[in-house]
C-alpha cells in the first residue's frame, strides 16, 4: 500500500508536460515504512532542472508523511531503454564485456555460488577471458570459495576499481571490500549505486564472459542489475528434490518479468558417483529438475554430482575445475561451460 501511495504522489508531479512515471523519469523506487528511495532518469541536456524536480518530489512526499532519498542518472540519447512493468529502466553494456551470464536460484543452500565460481573457472580453462562478479551484498560467498582473505581492491590513476585476479579470473566481490563481521544494511538506491560503481567503473579489460553470481531469491539486487545492465543469459540452479520446484519457478518468472532469457537449468548435487563402482546414488532424490523443465520448457543443461573433490576444493578456496579437472564434478562444469559458450 505504501508503494502504491508513493507512486500515486509521483504521478501528480510533472516534468516537461508529463508526469514523471508515465514520462519515463522513474528509474527505480523502493519504499519501506515512511522512507522512499528514488532513482530518477533525467534526459540528457535537461540536467539543469533536476534539483528543482527533486525538491518538488520531496515536498509532495513530505506532505503525505514520507521522507525521500533521491538520486539521479542521465539518460544518454544513444542508449536503449526497456519497459519493465511500470518502471522504465536503462539497459547498458558493461565496458569491455562481450557476454554476461547471470547465475541465480530461488532459494539459498543449493550451491549457486559454487556453480558460479566453477563455471567461471571452466570457461577460463576453455581459453576464454573471464570475470566473476559476486552480487550478493549480504552474504558474499565468492571470497571464501576463492580464498580471497587478505586481498584488497585498488583504484587506478583513472579512478577505476582494479578487480582481484585469482586463478586467471578477474573477480569483484563485496567480501573483499567490507570486513567479514561488518553488517551491510543497504536497499534500493544504495544497492543501485554500489552496483553502478563496481560493474561500470571497474577495469574489467576485454572479457569474453562475465559471470554474475546473484543472491538467492528475487529481491532488490536482481531488479537493480537486470533493469540496468544487459544480461545475455541466465541459468538457474536447483537441487533434485521435487519440493524445490516452486522456489526455482519463482526465480524463473522473476527473470522473465525482468526480460532476462533463462537458457538452462543446472541441477546441483544431482547424484553421488561411487568411486569404486561408478554406480550413481541419488541421495537427495530425483525428478525436480525434470519437473521444472516440463513446466517451463527450459532444458536441463547440467547435472553436477557430489563427489569427494568438490566439497574439499570449496573448503580449500580452489575451484574443483582448477584443483581436480578430471573429477566427475569438474567434468560436469566443463560440459556446462561448453554448452553455454556454444550458445546453450
């Protein structure tokens, strides 16, 4: 109700003859209690009017009991815009990156970050130039999975962030920017600004692939990234249990609403291959990924087994693809990378 009320107030404010919602000036909106975080998209050449507009918005919201934090970005004439629901968003290419692959899931605990890290490592082993962006502000796992403790992010003379490089992969994660025991209480505009800084103002160089490890679920982080940056493909990670279908289905629908193409389902912890006999044991059940594929029409493009190498590699901070490339799990990740690099 609070969000609807704020939207109604914003529709009463005009700019160049149109209200700021239908006129495409509202980039993002987050409302919690009586606090509204707003990002405006100001047309190029009209920046001189932005402070007056912000003042009008603050005053209108204040009369209704809301406090507003307002930031803005400039809409360049040579960049496309895409309608997502009631909000207009700008989709831009990340400088130097040919293809962006998002890795998401409907819930935590499915090994999504393990998949993202090893997908990046597998793409690198196939000869591609690869980057990895950990978009999870609240629980970044990439710094642990790649043993980045003690690493620092530096700033170039051109005031660009220089990603950490590990195992030939260029990495940016909040895990090396913020102390491990420091809570991060960001939403809305603050998240948007953080992603803007790290994705657009990092020296990625020339990359064939940037793998983006999204947080679990479908929250502010997904909306901020998917509305603002061109994601070429997404994969969703699930486990074999049929009970996981509902959670992952929500994630897929979220990607669809944000106009991000989901090209495949990755079933993690799919089975345990016995080292002595090679027999597969489905210790977490089976059928979930197939059921999800039947419902959505999206193919299952990888089944990642549990073996003795993958958990040990994760604890050691080394991708299993790097540490044990001939293991069953590593081979599954390499097959996944080949499918995605060939266009899934």
